[in-house]
């Protein structure tokens, strides 16, 4: 169904009979340039600019061989080759140019999705998306107080609609095709101009894989391209994972929640390595081994919990603090990335402390971290899971064992995922250990079993609050990631922005309909409400943890379905209703599998919301809490706290289980 064919004076690339790339003398589809990049990083926040020098237009086109064309400027100073090999389109500059731009053809009604894990927009039309993994920012909406205060120190830490831990140069089009770049270089996906998708890559060679089909089929194909999805552990699918970082007191607080009736499968203590108090809040001591002062007798406590069916989870990231005991061990073996001007380790400023970058392009360093750190100090110690944090901070002004940092930066989350997967596999525990990441790029799908949506602000804000985790799950699910979840209650609390009880209660409701329900105390636990701060919050957590547990058989079905069908658990409505254009831009509700519709409340003070129910007019959707049947279409649905709009298909084999959710109380 793919064809690159000559025309009178150019070529057309067609997918399923539809032209998506058209080269003509008066309108070249391919252009090249020489770049002069400027990359600025402050604590994982990046700004990219390029004083590029465009080459003369490539107006001349000659067919060199079957499915290969040579393009050149009239003076011959710029040349490029375009070739189609199977389903891969390659474009290479034949002159000394290191920027390539392709202009794909869009129809007037075409809608684009993808771009990795996008937080602000599911449909990408009308906007430009730089593909460069980074901190997403605080607030992510310039000219709002929170974003402006976060950026006031010149760090541009406020972010914008396109900043994300996990960008990916993969797009799906409603016209029935998709593309995915094999390049890890910085690139831009620009859909700001009607009728055109511009793909701009900071490289002299570009490889693009092409796909054809309806959205669900495209998602399956993309999943197959990246590799078989890992299954989530059965123990994590039902009961909740409680996140506490209160030292040894965490165990007493866990017991109080269990005594109150909470359904718990795990205790997650990211501070198992110790803490470092900074102006940002309570952070961790970045040396990945047990801190006995903060958690005395931890091995025995872990064993006692596991005997009761409760797993213990920790935290790790790919950096080592200079004041920790693992740093000199790694430095002595040459396992860190180095400075440009010397062989000393390159140090990254993480805000009031510095850390070395373990160089995963060095096979010995990657093997050491997988075995000596994750293998021995975590898995053998007794951990059954962890947050595999960061992965997006790799600077570009350092030396690596192998490779160019500009190309390695986007690959870094994938290398980090490989290290974690390797450690788990070395103990024969793939599918039994629950580890999760926020950073990503093309290829992370094959290694990381579970995404989490990063560090949302503890609020209802449009671009950085609770609602962004829905968009994150839907967009990442379209490009081959099967499972996503979030920090219940959000994470980032700055400038007197703190959690409300309403926010926590609404986040319970959202998290209960994700594959894993996990709470987090946030960066400033003492300033914020926690799940055990009041009787109301405890009761809410107890009820929703039980609802999550009751859904375990259905979630196991979704895990199995992701494994054999390549579909995510939380789905954009368009996956099952591709002929209904009403579904194309809905990003604040989702299908949980094919049989449930979940429309969380993501606005402060809301006691109801508009919900769209797609499908056959002859069929109905049943409201979980009232049992009332709703026909397809738009509805205003009441949603008091404790009753978010959730519907199910009465024809589902799980209908009885869904109906029983209304009976769950605290």
C-alpha cells in the first residue's frame, strides 16, 4: 500500500492510495540547511535555538533507481536522496548539510495525534511540538502566576504546552496513516499551517517508518514495531500502592490505613535511601542503597509485609550524588560522563547538590549499575518495585564513552529503561517487579512496563494539574505504551500552591480507573494534605482502593489484551469509534478497555460535567452509580464527590462486576 512514484517533474509518496508527500519544482517537499545550534539547560529545563542557513531550493528531481530520487538545487550546491525501502522512507543530504525538513500533505479535515506523552493537547493540529526530553515545567502556561514565578530565576522552569518528559516523533493521522522517525536527534513536528505537517530534523539523514490503517490498527502496528509489551505484575493490579516518605513512621501509618479497611498491595517509600532537605522541598539522598538510620530493621519489615501479601517499593535514578559512597566507586572505574576539558566527571547541578552522570554508552558502566546497584542493592535486598526516575537531564556539553550527546540525549531514557529491564531479567523476575518511568522516547515501550505522568502541580490547573494525566495516558497509549498511572494528589507544591481535600478526593476517583493506583506525598509533605490527614480523606481512600481492587479481574483482562492485541488499557475514544469525528479531540474522558467509559472531574468546584457517549444508537451506556441507561450522544451528568461519571456496556461479560462498584462503601 506504500508507493514512491515519479511524476512529470517530481514524485508522489502515497499510502493506501493517498498522497502524503509531493515533490514539485514550484513547491519542494524536501529542503536542507546548515545548522548552528544553541542549547541551554538549567536543571533539566532546556531551550533550543538554531541560526540555520537554508540551502537553495531543491527544485530539480531525477529518478536514480527504482523507488529512489535525487534532488538538487539549480546550482548543484545542495543535493539530497529520497528512497523508499519497504515501509521505510529515507532522506539523506548528499552535500554538507545537517538539517532536513519534509513537508507532508494533510487534508482539510485531517487530525493528528501522538507526539509521545503530551500533557496539554491530544490533537496536535495548529501547534508546533519540539521533540526533546526535558522537565515539563511548573504550571506550563506562560503569563500565569505559577508559571511565571517558576521561571523568575531565569531557568525557564515554568514550561509550556509542549514541554514533556516523554516526547516521541511518532504521529497518527485520521486519514489512515502514521509515521514514526527512527532518528533520536532533536526534531520539530509542526502542524501550525493548514494542509501541511512539517517535520524538521537536526540531522543530515532521516529515516521514517510508515504505516497504514485505522487508528486502532495503527496503534497495534506501532506497538509491534517497538516490541512486545511487558505484563504488569498481578499483585499490583488490584489493591493500592501507598506512597509514604516518613521514615520508620511510614509503617505505622500504613497499618492505620489497613485497619481502616484500605485494600493495599504495596508500600512505596522513596526515602528508603535517606533524605536531603532543600529549598524545593524534601528530596532524596541520591545514593541507591538502604539508609539504616531512616529505616532501621528494614529487611525484616519488608519480609513481614511480603508474608502478608504487601510488597515494598523504593526509588532509583541514573545519577549519583557526589557526597554518597557509590560516587567514588563509580568514579574510580571511569563510569561517569566526562567534562569536555578534562577526564574528570561531569557534574550536573540538581539544585543545591551535584551528581555525576553514569555513562550508559559504556557497556561496563551499564552492566555495573544493573548488577551492583539495582540487582544487589535493590532486588536482592528485597525490593519488589521502584520509581525509575529522571532520564531526561543528559547535558550536551559533555563527553560520552561512545556517541554524540546531541543524538544521545533523547536516547537516554531508553538506555535507562534498558538498564532497569536488564537488572530485573537477571533475577528472572520480569513481570513480577513493578517499576515505572516518566521519561521516554522511541523504543522505551519495549522495556518499561509502566509509565507515570510525572510531576503534576497539586491543583486543577489546565496545563499542569489533574487533567493532564488523562491526556498523558491517551497520547502515550496511541504510540505503543500500554499502561500509565499518576501520583495521586499530584507532586509539585510551590509558592503556597497546596492540595485541597477536593483535589485528593477527585484524584482517588481518577486513579481507581487506572491499572495501578499509587499515592504520593509530594515534594513538600508537611505543607500538604495527605491521604491520612482527616477522617474524610481516609474514608475516601479506603472506598476507592476497594473499588480499584474489585476491578482487578477486568484490569487483568486489559493486561492480557494489551499483550496480544497491542491496545492500551486507557484508550482515546477514537480508537473504537474512528468514524465518529466527535471523538477526535476529546481528551478529558477515556475508554477503560472497550467496555467502560470514565469521565473524571478535573475542574475545581464542579458537581457535574458534559460527557460524550459514542456508539450505536440502538445500544445504551449504563451509569454505574444510578443504574440508569443513557443513549449515545452528549449528556450533562451529575457528579457529586464520590460519583464521577462512569458508564459501562450492559453487554459486557464484566457487567455484573461493574454494577457491584456502586455497593462499595468505606
